[in-house]
C-alpha cells in the first residue's frame, strides 16, 4: 500500500497516513491487547481473546464477517479518527482511509 501525504495520521506520524505499517487490528474497536511476536505474546480482541490469528492481523484473511472459531459476533469495526480537518475518518480492513458516515 502506498503512503498518502495528506495530514497527520492517528498514529501521530506527521504528514502521512501509515495504515500499511500497522495491522488492521490496531484500528479496530474490539482490540484488547497488543503483543510482541519476538516474545511470543499475542494480540487479543473480543473475537479472539486467546490470540488473533496471524492470517487476520497480516490481512491474509478478511475479518469483515464472522470467522469460524471466533467468540461472539464481533468483526472488524474501525475506530473513528479525527483527521484534523473538521471531520472523522475510519480505516477499512484493507487499509484505506475513508470519511466516516455522520462525521
């Protein structure tokens, strides 16, 4: 994914949107914890409290629908981010920034 120079990203990296640097789970409302692979710590969320499968946080498997083996009916749902230009944005599972509806 190409970086788009537009405005400060929610991650605080001034001047560009760096969605391609973070897994989609980082932007999801349901994220619980962020782990470190090198220490064998797993990312967790409401759908995968024992650990988010690598296929999801690497965007190899889409989580815009219910996946067999997950807990509950949770699926990827972007947080809303203030873009600094007077409206909110969300980021799709694929890493594309979009204007949030109603914001």
